[in-house]
C-alpha cells in the first residue's frame, strides 16, 4: 500500500483497559475516525486494505469529503489486541493514534 498523506486515527477507550467492544461470540469491534485523507481514492484503498487484512471480519468506512475524516467501524477476530491493532494501522500507512486526548505514534500503542 502506498502512503498518500499523514493520517491519524482517533479512538476512545470503551473501558479502562480496552479499545474494543467484545461480542457474545468473542469477536471484537472498534469504532474510530481516520483523519488526513486528501481524496476518496485514498479512502477506497485504505478500506480495501482493512477488508483484506487477516483478522478483519467486517468493516465499513464513511468518508466526509468536507473534513477529510473517515468514520470507521471494524469487527476483528477474537484474538485482536493492542499489538494486532497497532500492526494493522502501521501496515495501513497510519502514523499516529489519538486515544482520548493523547496523540502518540501508532507503533507505541502496543506498549500501552
């Protein structure tokens, strides 16, 4: 995947220990916003990357062209954790993650 522009994911914790909601079947869901898109082409390519990434069972992106933000919901296999999410975001070309009000490099997520 080609990196087009600097992107940041904004996510809020669903509880003190997790960014994921866990369903009865054990799958995990995350909702987040990706900012920094410059075109719909970037959104389409990023969504395709997520859909084809191992461990992503479903995902949906809604792009707001006026802000450049993409509102995302993704469902992951039951073993998804911070390390997995950090790896996925890095591979998708996303540089930063904003958790609640703190922005850090994506690679640091796995260490939190």
